[in-house]
C-alpha cells in the first residue's frame, strides 16, 4: 500500500483490520479513533503500510486533557519483546503553569533513547482543539515536521536525523503517552519502497588507475627563511601572512594566545611585534585576517565566532605599534555576533570587509567598503548579500576573481549548527560585488535567500556536503569550476566538479571511492576529505588536488572533466612539511601569502596539535612552535 486515508466513519467498536494496536487501548467512537485515559503509552499503527525513503504521515488529533502528550509516530519497528523503536512528533497542552510544547523524540524499546530529544520548542496548542500533526521525509534522514490548526501553520521545520542512528523503514501511526485523545482523521503516503540508509562502511581511499602523467615541474625551493617568533600550538587556528610592497606582516597568536602582529621590511631578519588586546580560546574558527589600504594603513580582524567585532587599524602607515582597536565599523547592532571576517578588494581597488552577522543556522552576510580619505567604513550593499530569514544561513566562500573579470561565489545553506544540515550547493557571479547574476547572466535580486542564485546541485540535508569545501577554480576557457564532496546514490563519499554547460550546471563525479565519511556534528570537524580549486594545465587538461584520509593526491582531468590520471601531489621541501615537535598528534600548518611579491611566493609555517572539536585539550599542551616565513621560487 502506497497511500491511505481513514476518517473513521464507521460503527463504534474496535479500530478494525486496517490498524495494528501495539500498545494500550484504542476504539472507534462517534467517527473518531479514541484512546481513553490511563497510565502507559499507547501506539496504533496502520496495517500493511511500510514507510519508504519519501513519505508523509499526518493525523488530526484533539487532546482532551492537559499535560498528556500525543502525536504521530513513524519508522515504528517491533523488537519482538513487546517494545518498539520509533520517532514521534508530539505536543502537550498545559493548564497555564507551563507553556505548551512540541518535541521530536527518538524512542528505543519504547523509552526515550539516550540523547533522544532531537528537537523541541513552544507551540500554542490547547485542549479540545483539533491540530493536524505531520511528519514527512523527502530524503533519507531528513524529517519535515509541521503542526496546523485549520490551515494556520504553528510549526514548519526540516530536522535532520543522523544517518548512523536512523530507524529505517517500519510502520506509522498515532501515539499518546497516557491516552485521552481523539483522532478525527489520519493519512499516509509513500512513493519509494526502500527506506534504510545505505551503510557502505567507513571511507576507503581507492586510487584511480589511469595512464601515466607527469605534472609540470614547479621547482618550489626555499630561497630564504626568517623566524618571526614563537606561537601557540595547542590547537589549529589559521594565521595570516601579508606582503604589501616592501612591507610584510604576520598575524598570529603568541604562546599566551594573544593576537599579535609582526612587521618587517622584505629581506630583513628583524621583526617588530605588537600584542593586541584579544586572547584566543579553543575555537579553530577564530583565524586572523589582514589587509593594507591604499594609504598604507594595516587593518587586522579575527578571533571571532559569534562574538563582538574584533578590529584594529594603524594610525601610522606600516607601523604595527600604532594598531588601535576600533570598536564599531559601521553599525554596532550588527557587529555583536561576527564570524568569518574577510578583507579583499573590489574591482575598483577599494578595500572590502565581509562577515557573517548571526549564528550557524541563523545569519546574514554583510559587506562593508572603506574610504581611506575619511577613514570610515560604510555598507557596500544596502541589504545583506545572503539572508537566512531567521531559519538558516549561507556558508559562502570568499569571492574569487576570475579570468572573465567577474567575482564568483559558491555557497551551501545550513539550517542548524549541525553540519549534516548543509544543503543546496549554489552559485552567483558579479562584476562589482554589488550587482549579482546567475551563470546565464540573469540578474539576482538581493538579498539572496534560500534557493536564490544558481542551484548547482540540489543536495539535500544529510547529503554529505561540507561547508568550506566548495572550491572555485577555472578551466582553460575561463569557465568556473566548483569542486566539492557529497554522498553518491549508494551513500559513498565522492568528490565532484560542477561546470555550467549548455544552459545548465552539470556535476561530474571524479572519484570512485568506497565507504562514507559521515558529515555531521558541531564545531570544527575532523575532515577526511579536503578539496582544492581546480586549475588549468598548459596542455589543456585540468589539475585537481585533494586529500582523502591523509592521502595527498592529484587528479588529472580531461577538458571534459573525465579523470585520465592520478598522481602524487607535489610536496614542498621536507624542511617545511616534516613535523619537528616530538609531542604526539602534531601537524605542520601553512598559509600562503595573501599579498604578492616580485621576489617569489612567501609561505608562513608553524606547527600545532590537531583539533578537539573546539573543546579544550586536557594538559599537558605542546611547547610553542617556531613561526617562520619562507621565500619560495
């Protein structure tokens, strides 16, 4: 059976053969399904109805007494001992002492599972009123929950159920924790018979067996090096290197975790350092970013993850000892929960500052522009570029200036702080960061909300895409390429490259790995797959570097984005890549210059322990590492 509806318009008595009574007492009375008051949970499921991957189950229910929970149960499975496993969306009415509430619970053996409260919130329900409670799923592990009263929406959310705890398949029906409810109507639909989440096991790197290929020799050799000082190495956090003319700056955290900026003239060994009044915690999101304006003043920001603005500016050009905190950039009200600060230049060479205002799952992206004549910032746009409308936020990659003269951006939307809610890979381009277009040149209205821009790949929540892993590069014809990871139809983690082709985006699967890296959880994740921006090679092929479970490899792709070879990714000299510390779990960290120099490429190197999900590592901590700048040619 794929769909059904029951209005209970039949003679009083038992529910009938269409219903299986798993717990408690249920009867038909006056064209309604009734469960009388009494102790113990009650559960009635529709007979012969098995849920598939996509389904909707709803019931119009009336609570007849306060303080009793009732709702819709899905993925109901029997344990053989009289208990059941299931999910339930339930509500409770109150007598005024406490507010009414809704919950999404995972039940195990007819009890709330460990960490079984998946979501909850207030909802204005009262006894003796009919409410239509609905649970549906458009993709594996994503439940759509809603509550309505006579067409008025009281709840309308998409919620992620972790794939590794998914209760697959099963039946569906109605639930109450102690009876005294009346069900007017129930219905269900399902379109796909199979519902269990594919479980391919842990991710396994499998190399591509292609033809021989030799990458062009880049001859990255160390020309010179300079020790900046010592830095905190207790956990990873991005630090900054910026070369501007003959001035070079490093933004980092010293052994006491104080944000610090160092400056030198190129070629000199002596660095001038300045400590700032901002101290790092354990959050790996709190990187440092820097820029120099057209008047030679240094701008520094960082150490924020939903925190008040941290921003410093020099009062004397190229003098880090004159760095002074600026408490408000444009509007203090939108600078209280700042994350992901970035400095860069627009097409006119003006300094731009981009950041997120809000939190993961609820935020907007704002862009400011700097006037060096007045030393004042103002909004580049009179609206956010992206707006999650209070329900989600966009994780946007930094705009990339392409060979076509446009800035290109890619992003995913996220509904909650759980990375499993990443969805809907999207794209837009702009010549000036103010007017935005789809790949076909169609204008995009601002702010961009959910579904706006080009939908490159309609990846659902629980689809395996990681924010920050959507990298924009270009092919030999200057067309934008977006590299990213997601699950394939069998649940395996794969890397893909998307390109706009023949009036639409086409996603090309590049890898053929087995197993899944479960993209889910909170804070800084331990990533098993890292992608980089694809780039054209002199012979017309495309280079795509990646890391899979520690394997640093490079795909060689044909112009049609078909793999033709896979080789070891060329590595930097051992003096940069090899770990020097004898403390367990240490890694080398590197950051290429955010500026440029005619002398070659500059690289910042340090070491740190691995991530602990943004939580403190217990002592002891590693000794501070040496922070060095290398000139490469």
